C-alpha cells in the first residue's frame, strides 16, 4: 500500500472540495448562475493569454532542471 499516493489523493480531493466551494461563492458574488458562461469565458481568455505569453516569451520564467528518467521508465515497463 502506497501511503504517499493515498495522502496525495486525499489532499487533492480536499483541495478540489475547497476549490469548488470558492467557485460557488464567487459565482454567487458575481451575480449567480446567469453569469456562469461569462465567468468561464473570462477564465479561459485569461488562461489563454497567460499561456500564449509564456510560449512567446520563454525567458519569462526559469527553465526546469529535467533529469533523465530512464530508470523510472524501466520500472514502469516491468510487470512486477
């Protein structure tokens, strides 16, 4: 039994729970369900602009230090 995985899943569900509550409260504060599409559209636009900015200006953030993951991939391929 992988305790780390269980902890991560529990934390993910807890975070998702509070995220949904926050979204519900912000939707009510913004006018209720009648503006749901508008809020979703604005979130999409802001996220898209941010992603395009990071794509167009790669020096805007530090590059991650990626190591070779060959041993990890070999572990995934083994049936045990």
